[in-house]
C-alpha cells in the first residue's frame, strides 16, 4: 500500500516501524514515496535521535513516529551530500539554501543510506520535469 500525505504528513499502514527498516517503492509504485527510520542530529544539542522520515514529492517529512511526521524539509533548492559528521558511517547532509540550515542524518547501513540519497535525488529530478535533472542533486 502506498504512502499518503494527510494534513501535511505521510501515513502508511504497511510500513514496519522497527529500528532499521525503511520502505522504498517498487518499480510499479510512485518513486517519489519513501519512508522509514533514520538517525537525525538535533539542531542545538547535536545529539542523535531516531526519527521517522517520509519523502513525498519534493518534501521530506519527519517526526518522532510515523503518526507524528509533521515537520517538513523542502528539498527544491537543497543540496545533498555524504558527510563524516561526528565520524558517523553512512551519514549524509541536506543543506537548505533558503533557510541556510543543514540537516545531518545517518542510516544503519550503506544500502539504506544510498537508497535514501537516491530517492531524494530522484524526487528532485522529477520536480525539475527532466530539465536540468542532472543538476537536481550534488552527491559528493
């Protein structure tokens, strides 16, 4: 069952909420929908907290749980790149140009990190409508 955005957040009754599972769409599903758990570095204390994320179109929603994923990271003008923040393996950053904020995230394994980064890039490229799709993401 595909994820839906309800009142500005993503919901899915078919997504497992264990510590490491993320849901990536199959070829027959909408490729702009991805959801699952990642670790997010808090803005002020710089502690790492387990956070639920849901990618819907070009917005990345997050919260303490699947039902609470109301905070939004707009990805239209964002840059995404791998990061070695706090010497975490499988870390990446999302830098928002307009708000001048950087979000640091990390996945439990390399495959999950790669899938999330790829899903975000594909969502950004789809938003471009194919034009300048090669510039949708900067992965370094």
